[in-house]
């Protein structure tokens, strides 16, 4: 399993559609080596969402460090990161709820 996928399940900012998009992209479309095009039509059909929601999910996955994006002549291309690019200002995992004292 790609370590970044394990990290995704612990990421408090990654829920719902973006998490589902990452799961589908990492298992059926993208890999950690080659950049590939992601067609929003395929993503919207697979996840049952609007194009704007699919685009927002891709943007969040790039911002959170799960996908790498590069611009190509014919549009953007993506690949899954093997490990998540962590920004040190972000929590690495959910924190435990405060205990009642």
C-alpha cells in the first residue's frame, strides 16, 4: 500500500469526496511514478459529483500534499505521492479529544 494513503485516513482535513477521489485515483488511475491526465468527466461520473466539486477535490489533494501536479501543453497532469508532503504548520494526525476533568 502507498504510505500516503494510510496518512490520508488520519488527515483531519481530508474527508468525504476528496478522500474518495484519492482512493479511486490511487487505485485505478494514477501511480507514484508517471504523471497522467485526470479527466474531470471521468471523476465526476465515478464519484457522482459536479465538475466544480471534482476540481475542488483535486485542488485540496494537491494542497494537502497527496498529489503532485504539473502543467503540460494540453492541460494539467497528476501523480500520487508515495508519501505525503507534510507542511510543518499542519497537524500530522487527529488529536485525541480533550478528556473531561
